[in-house]
C-alpha cells in the first residue's frame, strides 16, 4: 500500500499523523485511524442522531489539539509542580507551552458549526489565560431574489464581539464543501472587524473544490481537516497522491453535496425533518 503520510520538509521522511499531498504547505490532512473511525461513524446512515453530538465533540477535540500543537505560537516556560514543596526547583517542569499572550477568536457559523465552535472555545479557555479566547456567532442564511434565485447571504442576527485585528481566527465548520461559507465569514471579518494574525479553517471533511477556493483567497487561510473526500474522481485519479491531479479531482455532486460526505450535517444534528 502506498504511504501517503506527509513528508517532513527538512528530511523528506513521512510525518506521523499527516497524509502526504500536493495541495501546498497551508493544508494539513490528518492521518489518524481513530479520527477516521469517528468520522465514518458520524457519516453512517446507521448512526443514531443521539450519537452524533458526542462523536462530533470528540472529532473537534482531536482536531483542535492537532492545530494547537502545529499552528499556534509557543514559548518556553517553567512551571512548579505539586512536588516542589518537597524537592524545590528540581520539581519545576520546563518546556514548550502555548504562548499565553495569543488571542483567539472562534467563529461559530450557526447550524452545523455550533457544536464544533463550542468545543474549541471551551478547550481554549482551559489552556489560555482568562480573556484570551472569544466566541463569535455568525448566523448565515441564503438570501433569494423575487425569482427564487440565491442572491447572497443574510448575516442578520450575528453576534461579533469586536475586532479580530492581530488575533488568530478559528473557523471550525464541519463540512468543507464549496468553501463559500468559509470565504463569506472571512470576508465579513476583513471588511468590518480588522485583519487577523492568522486564519485557521477546521473542516471535519474537505473536498478538493473547497481547498481550491479557500487557498485562492488572498488572506492566506490555512486548513486542517480530518478527512479529504474526492469520491467522484475517476479511479486512476483516486489512486494518485491527493493534489497531484487537482484539476481532475471531484468531491461535490451537482447539488453541492460532498461525496462520500456525511449528508446534511446541520439537518442531521438538529433533526430538522421532525
């Protein structure tokens, strides 16, 4: 079997935990059997609705841990442990930690993004000082013209806590399909709330079309995903390294749904048909 783990830029050897691809250095596709199992269960038609929220929380805990370890600024720190009362300075731990001065804004794109964003926000508040993490809410709905054609996106009812200037903007929206939602959110922040120090998109599943759209944006968005779906590509394309034949890869059907995908995540999570 071909080893598609991502090569280390310095040594060329595979990096444990990441798939190799040709989409460029701003994309990380995690290679983790536990994550793959969890996402497969989320997408399964046999999965009960009550299973999905705990599974989604688990997936986004793992995704954020990976991103915090690879994308966030760090410093060298020294911390006393409870053993310091007995052994003094010998019981001080020294090593790399997240930079406590890093400010993060998590953007909740309402519906499928509610649970992932809450998970990321809660985890960040556990490891960063109080006040360094903020949770925003973007309520996106399609706006149609008189003929019923989609004419834009309505952001009424959104709650933005202030500027994102110089902060890390985190976008944990599960389904990276066309990229339109991610780009609309990014453009809204850039137009009205400043320029972040970094923009990190965390789709649970991403398509080649999503990666093309997001990477083409001028803001330098970085993407970390648990799974790449390109199921409508030709068989010989599927046997190539992801991104090598990018123009021939296809993960979206004619209705904009991901294949294999996971169905309409927002609808499934909210029992929208009940």
